[in-house]
């Protein structure tokens, strides 16, 4: 049986749908910032390699994902080491880091969805990707793929659907 679902489906104040995930890491903010913005770290858990021009209006170059419809995105906002938001395909991703007591950091990923029916699909994908980030933060290797058709997202996807999270969007690389 897979781990519990950790994503939350929500509607933002501006009416856009989103899925949100939060994790607490036993590392200072600067360390977690590197895990989520350095291309060599990011590729270990994110669905594709991403290289950022870390300033508002900067370009994000994506590579390594054959299903990525757009090889570039735009940095919408950056406040290192606390916030990064950027476009990714038709979505917006927000990475927020909060310093906690004891040198710990809360990392929150918000995927603002371009289409509501992508919530279950994206939520399932983030579950797997964030499991890879969790392992990396613990200094462990993540066994198996963290993205793509062979990643263990299908169980999460079915569980999100059963939980009533909007679904129905095509799943790249599959017939689903």
C-alpha cells in the first residue's frame, strides 16, 4: 500500500485551482533552497532538468522530459531563499520556504493549475517527485524513477480520483 496522500486541492483567492504540498526538512533554508533551485539537485526529484535565470522575468530552460510541451518557462517572482515562482507548461509553480526553529525548513510547493481536470494527475506526479526530494534531503537514494510512465504514480492517481479530486486530463506518455 502506498503512503498517505499529502496533496491538498484548493481554489486560490483569484479563483484558480491548485494542488499544494508541504514538507518539513531538518536543514536550514539555504540548504533546501539549493535542493529546489540548483539544476543538479533539482533533476534528482523534479520531472525534468530545469535551469533558472533567478530574477523576475528570467527564463527557465527545461530538458529531459519528452512530454514537456514547452522547453522554456518564465520566472514570475524570486525572493531568494524564500520564494520562487515560474511557469511550467500551462501551469504556475510556487516554491515557498519558511525558516523554522532548530534550523529546520518548511517547503511548500503549490502547483497552480492551468486546467482543473489536471489536479489528480499532477497531484499523483508530485507525490512521487516529492518522495524523491524527501529521500534526497535525508541523504538517501531514491530507488526507481521519480517521473514518467514507469514511476509509481498510478496508485496515487487512483486514490486522488477516489478522493474526489478533479481528473480527466490526458496523462502524457500513456493511453490514459
